[in-house]
């Protein structure tokens, strides 16, 4: 009779693109559209716990749910091939230290399926905000002058309060995309969207590329 598989092996069987790293595993994250660069780190703790960290910003809870599991399944003897398990839940540590907020231009580009070079052409850049990686998004007026700056600190909202974004001190909120209004005048209309990422996606795909403004006034 073959020996029962370790809990981490049962979990790895649910993932794609698994490869062994130096003391942990890396795979494609099942909680977001992770197809080009594996972003999920998996490690088996000394006490048998399975430790998860999505480098693109997905929470442990989101990863676990996307695999059809419960948080209790990350503990020793609680992961089975069919996802059924018992045991008590508890806190789960990450395989390596990570800041509470982290968002890089590369991760943002991957999540939105946009080229990094295109985002840089719009003025977006990587910065450090409160000690953590973030994206700097300049807001320009109709003449193209920078009037405000918004920082994106995470790809997804975590918890009841949305703290993904922060305005630079002294910035006054204004619509995003004002420097493209000339194209809207030529077309005779403007389309209003929710946030900057909507603008980036539409502009990249050339859908009336200069006619979009975001009312990102949160």
C-alpha cells in the first residue's frame, strides 16, 4: 500500500505550472488570470501548515476559495484530493515576509493584460509608498500639465475598506484623461468610465482612443 500524500502535495495537484524553487514551490495563481508568470508561492511549514503567498496581491483566502478549499484545509492532515477535510482553522503565515500593500507596474500590467511600455507612455511608474511598492499615476489637465498624483497600492481590495488608492498630499481630485479632451471634441462625445484602469484598457485597444475620461474621484 502506498504512503498517503502530504497535504502540500494534494494542494499542488490542484495547481498549474508547479515548479520547485529553493525550499518552496511556485505555480500559477488560481485566484486571478495568471498565465504568463507564475505568481503563487507555496511552502510547507515545519508544523505541517501550508503557507501561500500571491505576489500579484491575491489574499490567502481568495487563493484558497478559488481552489475549492477552506482555510482549515491548509493545516496538516486537512487537505484531501477531493477538497474535503476537517480540523480547526487558524491564522496562516506567508512563506516569506511581505508588506500589507504591494503593487508594481509589472503586476498591474499582467492583471490588466496591458504592455508595461504602453503604461509607461501614459506616465505610470513604479514608486515606493509608505515603504511598499506602488504605482504612481499622474493626473494631467487639458494642457498636459501634471495637476495631481494618485498612488495605487494594491491590485485588489482587501477587507471592507478600500485602501488600494492614495492621493499625493496637496492633490485636488479631477477627472482622469483631461489631456485627451481634444480627441473627444473632434469625435463629438466623451465616454465616462469608473477608474484609470478602464481608460488604460480602452486606450490600448484603440476604441475611440482619445475619447475616454475617468471620474476617479474616490
